[in-house]
């Protein structure tokens, strides 16, 4: 899906836990997430901490989306 | 470490007040098995009742949903007991003598958590895809206690323990029986092995354990393997139940406890040990859901392969999807240490077999054995008798809405069949 959307000329950020698979399939902008059962959250945290975590991840993704890349790039959080 | 297995052939199971093995028939009292299972407090707390049945090869019987399959064994000489850290006290197993009730298994079945998986057909086309259709199965169907809905994991634990206890009780019946056949297995210490087999390549088995949680767990000496670092086992430890299964979802490529006890990779490496290779040890490593864990565990696999000065390693996967990355990380890192690898996996290549088989890949993973394509569609005929329930056939992995047809037949992917595409290579879909 990432590749097809990019083929249409729209940049994509792939937020995922297993970044090696994302690299293998050819995503260009990758943001690593928390865990496979809960990529964008963490049930071990309090609701306040989790909200902050989610915001951080989304902001990092938006930053990645507006960053020029030459090659496949992982945007560490 | 040396272990002798004494095989007691079981060709039939009969319910009886007296528990004994006579002329290859197991006579067993289900009430006594039940009483032994209920000696455990967790079983007492979460299992309302058990019912028992026997399923024999060739019968028109379907067992579903299957939780675990366990071969009864008993330790007759040497330290420890079967299933150490779970049923027996923690003690290093894998030496001395163990009796095996061969040709039979304990199968635990019944509703576990929401939906639950696994089909064993004792006859028809489905029987060809599961090794357990060839065994005499002592089937234990568990019924949850009231209020289990809020304690599903406790209930899953209770049924897991109940199955192991049933197998332990039955194994004990074979304690004083003279085995029909015995076989010895021995691996050596590092230095000893190099001195004895100076010219043979040093090979280990990198055994990946499913540890994703939520019914995808494996236990080693009673420890939840997702909380472990990659480590070493003597191969014979697995024959005494050092590793037990806590997973049954996508039943085709999950290792039951029976698979762990009868691991075909261990068996094949022992057959070649001292002849074409020096079987050094097993390296067990997990498949967790955090990337950092995947990186750490595969780093350790590669590090241990190097420390052991291996020439080659066989890597077997358990499950599919993100564990494909654990598989590829292990393989790539081990190869980069100069150790040759062969991997055993299975495929999710779509119903037509035309899609990419694994979610991850690397040019260094260039020697692959496949257990088959789990997406292949199969039609299973109606059976005269169902042990368990057909309630979940439409919602299990590999099933779909309408899988269970009005005439009682089932259309589903091979995924639904317990052990169909086993990644230890236990089955015969492709290479064996």
C-alpha cells in the first residue's frame, strides 16, 4: 500500500514496529513504533503518559513526511 | 549428556478401573486421571469439569478445537522428572532413562479463549495433513468454571497444566513396563566433541520458540520464554519435556508439546551425529513483539554460534508473519559470523500459491526447507462424531464465514489443521 500510494505521487510515512520488513518491502520514510500488538500505544503507561507518547509518534511522522530523503530512511523516535 | 529412551508401543486405549499396559494396550481409569488433574489448585479453580474420549486412527472422528497434544513419558532413572519446572520440580533433565508411551497422545480440547483453533481428523483427507491422526488419542475436553470470562488466561493456564498432568499420570503407568525398544542419545562437551570428532563439521540447532503472548507462548523449565535471553540446551533435555507449548493459534505451524518431545530436527541431527557431523547443542531463542527484543535475541543467537565455533546451524521457525523477521535476522547474523545456515519455515503464499511466501527475506538466507503453503484450500468431509465443538470453525485462522457448510463439510485453508505445515519439518507436505 505504501508503494502504491507513493507511485501516485503522494509521500507516505510507514509507521511500524518491524522496521526490517518495511525496509525489505521498500518504504522510504519509516517511523518505528512500540510493539506489534499495540504499535501506537503502550498499555503499560498511564493514560496521560500514553497520550504524550502518541503525540510524539504522530509529530515525528509528520516531520518525516515533510523531510526530503535521498534513500530509505528510518526516523528514530 | 546421555539419555536412553525406552519405547513402549501402544496400539489401543481402553477405559478400565485398573491402570496398566498389557499387550500394547493402555488400560486407564478416566476418573483417576481426573482426580490427578484436580490435585492442582489452578485446575480446581478454573475447570468446571472434564470429559474423556478415545479417538483411534481411521475412525470418522473430528477433534476440535485442539489446545495441545502431549506424549506420555516417565523418568525412570536419572535426575529430575518430566516437564521440569511445571509438573516436576526444577532439575536438569535429559540424562538417565525415560520411558515413552509411543503410538498414543493426550489431546486437550474444548473452548479456551473466545475463539480457538486446531482440527484433528482421524480419517479422510484431513487426516493426511496431521501426524496426530496416526495416534491413539486420549482426548480430554475441558469445560470452564463460572466467571472464567474475566480470567481467560488463568483458564488457559489451567487447561495447559491439566493436559500435562493427564500425560504425566498416564506416563507413570509405563514406569515398570519393559520397553519394546530402546535408543540412546548422547552429545559431548565442547572440548570432548572436538577431540572425538576432529574432522566433522560442528553443527547446532537454532530452535526458535513462539513467544508473542496472547496464546502464542512457549515455556522452558517453566519460564515464559518471552522473558528469556537466547540460551543453550542439551538436545536430550527436550526429550524429557524441558520445552512445553502454550500456543495453538494458527494451528498448522505451532509446535505442540508432542512436537517438542519428538523434535525431528533433533532426531535427524542425532542420526548424523558422529558420522557426517558433530551435533554440538540446541540454541533456543524467542520471537517477541518488540523490535528491540528481536534484535537482542538474534544478536545472541549469532554470538553463541560464533562462541561455539560452529560450522553450520539449522534454524527452525515457529509461526509466521513478524516471526519471519526473527528468522531472517537470526539467519543473516549467523551467516555473517561465517556459520552456514539452513532454515526451515512454511509459506503463506496465497490460495493460488502466487504471493510472496515470507514477510521478510535476505540473500544470505539461501538454503530453505519449506513445510508447505498454509493458505492451500482443503475440503474436509463431515465426520460421524465430533469431540469438542464445531462452534468456532468459521472464525479460526484459515476459516471464513461459511467454512462450516450446512451439510457438515468444512472448506478452509490448511492453517486450521493441527501441525499441517509444521516448521520443524515434522510433516510430509514437501521435504520429508
